[in-house]
């Protein structure tokens, strides 16, 4: 799903600073390279993220989640159009938690996004995480940083609502859209899956289908049961759409704008972003520790400690403390990411 990339070719060995400059100047090729480095958890990321940091913090991150086939990609594409009509630059990250090797080959999505393929104000990319312990929860915030620093005003993150993925996306986004469609028993599913807690805006898509009104009412009812809005409590609006005809999409944008204004007024946006940064720091630290732990596995220290624990000469807590102490002592020794 990478755009055709005009402009000068970048040498394979381009230095991080050159890549960052090119991405900031709008080169889709440089963006693609940077995000591939994220997917591969390249050792160059540390330098790259340091270069990107002063440029970040501007993009508005909007998550879209929902069951397979509810119309997330169609809605994403329609939203891209709506934001472009407002003169904003839009990035799209399509997360595929099911396939770590999709490598951008989501064919259906490519077709749906085709109308934006030649627009230089739009960058669309699917994200996979290759061979890294932190997986997509590690890669996604880093990819967001790349698009944020490259000057995209809005970044839409699409992920299928299965298991942990939708919760992860909610913790990443400023505003989370949860999509439902009629006839999927979604109302009940929503309550079960805890979707009520993560949605900032509900979208009942496929409103052209029978049962849309029923799904809409059921949702409204469930939201009402959670209690009235007020104080720090936002009550998610429900928007009906026919994404395939771009109907109702302006109403989604209005809801996003309202939600943002509400968050800014109460300091909620800042709190969300701090929590997001804290999660990101934790992910990177844990990934680094796991990498060092992996290094230790072959090392004599762990083996020696294990021998002592088996012999009853040492308890496992004390042994673990020694392992952690040795990792911290080797902090300048280098790991895969922080080294
Ligand atoms: N009738 C109707 N069909 C729609 C609407 N929006 C999307 N579709 C169709 O629903 C199908 C699935 O749409 P997608 O946008 O691929 O759904 P998705 O949620 O991205 O699907 P996955 O990424 O596979 O989970 C496609 O055939 C769309 O054309 C709508 O508002 N009405
Ligand atoms: Mg999709």
C-alpha cells in the first residue's frame, strides 16, 4: 500500500539524518524506509527517534476498530477524503495483527484506498512487525512518531477488533472510533468485549442495511445505562454511516472535533498522551531487557545462578536481582535497541 514514489532515489545506506530530512521534506520513499526500519526493529532507530523527537506532538491520532468486515477500510478511505477536503495531510497505518508477514499486501484495502494513491498529501501504509518480541504494540507508536514528525496533521490507525489489538489501539489514539454493522449481533458483543470503555465515538456503518436502526437503538440504550455524561466523563455519540457512499462521514469528523475540544478543555488529551508515552517507554525498556535476558541465556552468569538455585544455595528472587543488577551494570555494553 505504499504510494508510487517520485523523487530522487535514496541510497540503501542513507544515513539516518538524511532519511529524516527527506521524510520531513515529504519523500514517501524516505517514509517507507523509516517505517521498514521500525518493523525490523533496526539498531538505527535510536538515532532516528532522537532526530524525530523535536518534530513530534502535532498529529492527531485517530484509531478505528471493529469486527472483521464492518467497513473499517472503507470508512478510513472516506475519512481521508473528508480530512483532505479540509486541507489536512493524512497518514494511514493499517495494522494487521493476524499476519506478521503481510508486508503491505492487503489487496482489498489497496483497491479501496486507490482513489488516494496519487495524492501527495496522503500516505498509506500497512504495518507488520517482523521478528520482534514487542510485536505491533512496540512498532505502532514508533511508526506513528515517524508520520507525526513528517508533518501529517491526522493519522488514522485501522486495526481489526480482535483480542488485545483494539485495547492497544485505544491506548494509542487520541480518539477511538468503534465501528459496528447491523446483523452481526454486535450490540451484545460490544458489551461483552468491553468496547463500551474504549469507544470515544460509535459508528453504525452499513446504515443502508436492514437492522441498522435496531443496532443504533441498542447501542444508545447500552450507552445510557453507563450513566450520564459530566465532569471527566465523555458520553460517546453514535453516528450512522454508509461508508461506501461517504454518507455520514462529515458527522464522524464533527464528532472527532467535538471530542478533541472536550479533551483539551479538561486536560484529558495531555493525560492520554502522557499515558501513551509512558506505555511506549515501558515497551522499549522491556524489549531491551528481554533482549539482554536472551543474551544472558547463553551466558555463564544465568547458568551459574541456576545451578545455585537448584542446589538450594540461593533463592530465585535473589538470583533474579543479581541478573537485573548485571543487566544494569552492562547498560553501556549495548543491546539491540538502546545500544
Ligand atoms: N452495504 C454496505 N456495504 C459496505 C459499507 N461500507 C463498507 N461496505 C462493504 O463491506 C465490505 C467490507 O468493507 P471493509 O471496509 O473492507 O471492512 P473492514 O472492516 O476494513 O474489513 P477487515 O479489514 O477485513 O476487517 C466491503 O465489501 C465494502 O464494500 C456500507 O456502508 N454499506
Ligand atoms: Mg480493512
